[in-house]
C-alpha cells in the first residue's frame, strides 16, 4: 500500500517567491514589454503566474503543492508482523552458527521476551 503526500513550499519560501515575482512583473511591464514586444508580454505573464501562486501559498492556509511524494508502506507492515517466535528462532540460528555468544543470546532473548 502506498501513500501520496503533497508538499508545498514554506511560508518564507513563498513570501520570497512572491516578492521576486513582483520584481519580475515590474521588469516585464516597464522594460521587457517596451523593448522586446511579444517576448516581454510572455515574460510578464509567466511572472504574474509565479507571483500569484507564491502569493497564494504565502497568504493562505491551503496553498498549492509544488510536488508529490509516494511512500511505499509494505516494508513497514512486514516488519511489524514479525512474531517473537520468529525472532527467537532467528536468534537460536545465530547461536547455533556461532555468530553470537551465549551471553549475547541470553541478553537478546530476555529483551525479546520482555517486549511481549
């Protein structure tokens, strides 16, 4: 099972984007449109869209998400389904293979049994 999380910029980031967008709108209106014509209009329209979206994020509680993250929960649920019997069997296998000492085995065994 996967979850979808939408992430939006922080208020500070949005406020900085809003102020930067206002500056670019002014540049578009007073410099880009008179000098470059249609390119200046395009510049100004893009700057307006950026300014409005950042302003909406900065001054409202809803905001516009900038990206989405998908989290796969299957590994988490699998880890939660491991039984104490399984953990004790795995611990016994480690002892039988000589990978842990008797003291380590007893310590881990006690911890597993205390978690019940």
